């Protein structure tokens, strides 16, 4: 990943004289340096902007500086908002308006008109906020004292969402074959997605992958198997299956890296020339930050890569998921999530095991190796991006993952068990009403608010299902959003 940074642009004007402007610049540099210590990415002071040209120039630079993932603006003094119009109109990077002030408290004994003239953030931020509203420009407004942990947390979350935007704009997805036949929700308008989200989604023949696999050396396989042994417990005598998965992984990684792809998809219906569906191979690639989508689901593969990049350390605890079956005992209602083979080990509660089992679906000639584990307990979200025909809808549901309530000794796949909010059955009704897909990204690191920020930055519809959601309220919300988005 790039070493992203964010730019700190401070607003003022010439009215206050050079001494005040020097003070503003000194304080702004101090704030940027101190905030950088508390944030996951550097906040780089750029300018105390006093003219239309200064603002337009810094925005132009931000738009074309790849490492700049967004700008944070603040008006220490009063910055007349008309000078911001050209710059903000042309801004193509995420924007956060930090409404703060240099001093935590009003200094009772020292406060005079000189202090008032210098410390006009309460005044300036409102002028700045107006022009953002007038331009109808997507932005995040964060208010609070700049040294408070709450402000640091909200800025951190926003920064990670902005990094998700940067990753999205450069996203390339490698499709090995097409979608699973007759499935509706995995389809979508790839041209519209590239226009809106920046994704380049293209297909490579399975034969291309097989050719790459045939060129993998035994030494390369030995090295990757050693990585498997270091990270996972070997619980199978079928070493051939493990080595075959390593061959698949090495070949897929070479192809993706050569083309600059961060995500991939495949389908069990198209394995011509391959002995096994990639299981362990796909799981270990996800552990390295690549996105994956089963059954040709390129939308969920790209979203997996994006949420991973938004997570802790730039490769967080997020992974491809599917609701498989329900536990509907009254008072113990849970969803069991899994997939045939491909659940990311970043979701695991304990060290995963490599096992080999028969896969009774698809064109597998031999039993594929896969990682088997139980998922972590904790709060999380599941995310689905769907094509509504003419627009994209991002659906996010809050969940509470639990340690599986039964061992399921004969289930030879990784699994996560959770309760969908507000409760399982209401959550299922709301998910289905909104059109949520059966494939999702499950994340322990990324929040619904971050996904709301990401959707706002990408200018797509956002639907959140949480503790207070009811089917009736959701139906009304979807009806209003249908009307609003048809007008956009």
C-alpha cells in the first residue's frame, strides 16, 4: 500500500495583519504535528489560506498528489467563504471539516478584543460550513477540542474511510472465468462501477491461470508451504493437496501482481484444467490483503479488499462471508456464516488448521485443502454492495458475533456465528427488504459510520440496519431514497 497522508488547510484572511497570521501558522503547524502522533496517517500542514488562489492551488495539488488521501480544513480565524468556492468545487479528494479551536478554555482574566479577533473558530467554522452546504459538497464535520481522544478516534475513523476511497479509485479485480450461472445478485454494471467507484473489473481465462500454475517451481512451492506450516496447524496427511493449493496461490498472486490487481473472483463451475477449487490458496491470499469473491462475485471481492485496507494496520480483520443457515431456537437465534472453502483467517479466534476434505460441489477432481476454524466473538458489521439498476446501494448491518454455540465436528469449513441486529428475524426481514446479497464482507474492524462516510465520499446510496431498525421504518426509508436517487 502507498504511504498515505492527509493535508491540513487552515483558513484566515489578511484583515488581521501579519503578526496574527504568523501566530495562526505557528499554531496550525503545532496542531498538525501533535495530531499526527495520535492518528494512523500523517496530517501535513500545507497553508494558511487567505486568497482564492491559495485555496485553488492547494486543492489542485491535493487532487493530483497520489499519496494525499484527503484534506482536513479548519478556520482558526474568520475566513470569508467565497474565496473557497473555486477550490472546494474542484476538490476530488475526501474532505473533513474539523471544527475546533486552539484553546480548550476561555481565559477569563486575559480575554480581550485582541484574543477575540485571533480566536474566531466558532465564527469562522460556521462561515466555512455554509459554503460546504451551499455547494452540496460531501464532507465530514467533526467538532470538539483537537487534543481530545474522542476527536482523535473520529478523525482516525474518517481517515481510514478516506483510505478506502483511495484504494477504491485504484481497484483492479481479476476474474477467473465468469459468474455462477443464473445468479442475479452477483451481476452488475461494470462500466457504471468504474465510473462511480473507480474499479477496473476484467476477466482472465482459467486456461491462463493453469498455464501460470504449470510454470510454478517446486522450490517456490516449498517456500510457501513453509509459510503455511509457520502460520497454521497441519491436520491432514494429504500433503499433495496442500502443495497443489500452494501452486494455485503462487500462480494467482503472480498474475494479480503483474496486472496490479488487489482482488479476484472465481467459480466452482469453471475449473477447466484444474484439479481443485482454490481454498487454502484463496484464504492465504486474503490474509495478505487481497479481496476475494466466490461464484464470480466481483463486487464482494473488491469490497473485501477495501474493508481490509480500511482496517487495523491497513489489512484488518475483514473477510468474504456468506449466510449459510440459521439456528431458530427461541431465545437463541443465530446465523451461521461460512462458505465452501474461502473464509479469511483474519476472522479466526484461534490458530487455524489445514484440513483436506471432499467438496461435493463443482468440478473438483481431488479433495481440496482448506483452513478450518471458529470465528471470533465481538461486535462487527456485514456489508453488501448491490446494483439497483442505475445506481449502487451499500447495505450495512450491525452484528454481534459469538463463539459458536455447538462444536459442529463434521463441518469441514471455517465458520462464524452471529446475531444480526436488532434481532435475527427482524434483521433478516430488513436485509431481504433492502435487497442485501447472500455474499457479504464481515468485518470486526470497520464500523457502520465509516461505511457511511465511504458511501458519502463515493456518492452512492447507504442503508444501515442496526439496533433501532424496524421493517416499517426501513420500508419508508427505502421509498424516500428511491425517489431521491432517481432525481440525482
